[in-house]
C-alpha cells in the first residue's frame, strides 16, 4: 500500500484529512440480535482490538458502554428506543434523512478533548441486502469500520474484507493500517495528511 493510498483512506469527500483512533478501552453492547449473533459480534470486536494492540473492558467509567450496535428492521424503530434521543442529537431529523436515502447502515462517532474516539453508535437496518450477508462477515466489516475513523469514501468502491480459502478475512493491507494507526508513537488524532507518511513508515517496519 502506497502513502497516497493510505492518505486516501482518511481523506473525506470534502478533501479534509482526518484520522482518529480510540483513546480508551472499547466496551461494546449489541441490541436486537440472538445470543449466537451477539457472540459473533463480540468475537469480531475482540479479534480486531487484539490486532490493533488496543484494549477492551467490562465497563466505561463515563458511559458504561461506549460502542452501541443496533440491529433492526426499519429506521422508524429508532425513536422508540428509550433514551436514544438523549444520546443522538436531532434523532428524528437523522431518521428522516436515512429513510429518504434508503440507507441500511449508519455510524456516529464522539470524540474526547484530544480528538480521540470515545464513543461510537452503529445502526444496521437489516434490509434484504444486509440480511443476505453472513453474520461473521457483517460483524467483522462493522467492527473494522468502527476501530478507526476512516474516510466516508474509504470502502465505497472496495470492501475492507477479502476471501481466502472460502473464508472471509480482513484484507492484509487494511490490517496493517489498523496496527500502524495504534502505534503509541503516533497521535490519537491528526488532521495533517503527512500523518499518512508516518503510518506508511510504521507499516514498513512491521512487514
């Protein structure tokens, strides 16, 4: 992966470079799934967090859980979730936008004073398209897209996942970016595109 390709992963459609990683242990909670799917999602979190060299915890002292993953059938269900309107500002307007665009997924991040990720909300509307995706594939894809603040364009044309021997895996180049992104030498947040060169350098050192 070239420095330019790495830079593109964190360059938003507006042209702004913005990288951020988690600044605290990740504490996920999952709503709307059966126990076997819950185990699959939590297993994906454990695998990706271990890859990053980051940590998980049983509870977040400020928020309790800091990653909330919601599975549901229709966007109209979200305003009915008790207390969600306190966590997501302008929830009704957001739901209206997502309905109008027929979206089937949406992620919201919150950040601490240093710009590091401190919370994430993942919404998955299980329409016909998402319902066809195996639970392991869907879980791994969502966790990868939550472990760093990627560009809104990062995986629009190419998935973060690949198939090897009939098994869905994380692309090795994306795995390398995640590992490099959590190198303690690098900042938890950067808006300088030169940061991509530093990611590239860390990736070369680990190859």
